[in-house]
């Protein structure tokens, strides 16, 4: 139960950061990963499911990336038989309007990962004829193939105990980027954390913005060919206490004096549990 | 045995072939004996000693599984942290100790006892109170190179181990 609550908590926190109405755990996932999707019926513009107490099913489909047969095999109406059992939502014990479901997208949708770029959800009662449902929700799926970009974390999945390298590849920056011509680059690091006692803290800075240029451990290494990197172990660099769990690491590439900076990027460590 | 029979045996080509085979088998068995290790102390004997950490390579196992390009699969961490400070002593008596210096934690504990999953052909060494590391290969062991590996796995909602997502290969040199 504690683990479930923690997963739900992480999911809620992730939602705020990525701005999707469906909360997912892990926050970023590919079509081959097992994912828990959590939907709050009160977030739906169609509120007919709010306060509903009977069984609820997910109507799941591929909303981007698929050309034909884009419905999940469980999309059968009315629901209730064996074929729809896997699409039955689990109602939260703490909030009866919150529902979750866990699956691996490729398995649940019966499609190759390349065909699943976005997943759509509608929560509904047993029969469409009941008129009890939510709006359509969509969730973006991270591509399975490598997509080069100006920022990258290595490894792509990590815990806060792992060695993590942040990469900046300036060759992908547009010419008008303020950091395009920087040779001495620093990283402003901040993070969200659930403290051992359960308290959530957002945007905790490793060092304050004015101090970044005076902090050697935040100075990126020039790897050549316009690639810069910063390697650290979150647990050690950020001085976390036993039991603290980082839910998000955010970073900005910037000049020593802070007058030039990139966009804000974000990475999501896997839970240690 | 009379002289005629002796002569036939000596002149028979099969006798020579048999003799050559016996000679080869005899020579090979000496070599096999050389390679054989006493089961009770075989790998333990090779593992025991003072080992200095000489290189650390991190692999993105998720990227490997997905067939990502080579340049995003591995990072050599050896010079990014003072890993080479670390010295591991594996005792023949089943004990171990770690002098970490400023190196990041590798073993998970500073001293204690260790166990092997198999005395003759171990694939894992469990540092009690610390981590369990894979013995990545026997190659190099006779020449004083010990290669240990830590692999982290994801778990699904049932708590079952699924895919590896990262690994670290630690190479030690015998002192």
C-alpha cells in the first residue's frame, strides 16, 4: 500500500512537470515499458464519471503513429466479459474519482513500438449507452529509437545512486541560441524531492543561481566537436539525506556569469524502491 | 611370446598409431591436470589477493537493448572520479576489506565476509553487508585481472525483475 501511495505521489508530481492530464509512472516511458496510468475523473471536461461508483473500464487507442486497427483489443462494448478484464480500472482507495491501470503499451495494444507515439484514453461505464464517460485523454510516448538533440542524459534511465552525465551538443542549437558560442559552460541544477519524512520540496537548487559560476563541480567538460558534459552522482553531489527520493532533476546550461542560458531540461530518476 | 609374434606386433602400423595416441593423451592429461584447480579452493585461490581498481566503464543497458548507436552506449568513468583510489582485499579465509580513499562506493561496505555462489565456477561474489557483484569473466584472472560487474534492473508493478537499465564493469589489477 505504501509503495502504491508512493507511486501515485510520484505520478502526481510528474504530472505537474510535464503538463499532461494523465499521470504516468514512470514519468517518461517508451512503448516497451510497463507504465501505470492514473486519471482523475474530476480533471475531465466531461464530468459525467465524477462520483460514479460502479465498475469503470478504459477505452484505449493509439492516437498518433498508427494507420489502421488502432484500438486496443479490449475495446469491446459493452464491457464486462473476460476480453475486457485487462481494461478494468482500479479505483483509488483514497479518492474514488481517481483511477489507475498498468500495462506495457506494445502488449496491451498489440502493436509494434514504432506505431505507438501517443496513447488515447476514455474512461467509461460498462456500456456507452449509459452516457457515463470522461473526455478523451492523450499521453505522449517516448520514441523507441535514438533521437539526437542538444541535451541528453547518460544513461537514459538511472537512479539517484547512479553516475549520471548531462550532455550538451551545441551543434543542435539554433544560431540565435544565447549559449551557442559559449566555450565555458556551467550547469544550474535544481530538483524535486520527497524527503524521508514524506514532505515534498520543489525546485531545490544545488547552489543558488549567482553561485553557479564559482562552483567547479558545475563546470562542464569540453569533449570536443561542440559536445560538453557534466558527470555527477546525485546522491553524493546533492548531499541528500538517507531516505530522500529525487523525483525530478532539472538543469539549465548557462554562462559563468549567468547572463546567457539555455532552456530548462528535465530528467526523471527511477525510484529506488 | 615367440619371436614371430613380437615381429608382427612391431611391424603392425596400428601398434604405432596406438602408441602415438597414448603419448598424446598422456601429454594432454598433464596439461589438463595443470589447469585443474582443487574444487575446494579453486576460484577462491585465484580471487584472493589485493586488488587495485584500474578502470570503470558504465553501460546504458536500455540503450544497448534498443539498438541505439555506439556512441551513446558506454562511458569510461575511470578518470571522472577517483575510482583508482579503491583497493579491495579478498582473503582466502572468506573475508574482505576495502580501502576506498576518495573513490565512489563500489562494494557497498568497508569490510566483512564474502561468499561465492559456486566454489568451483563462481559467477557471483556476495560481499556480505554490501553488494553482490557478477564475476564478468575468467579471462585475465590467471594474469591478475579481476573483472566484476554491477547490473541494475527495473522492476514491474508486481516487484518482478524486468530489464537491465545500467551496468558498471570494474577492472581490478592484482597488486
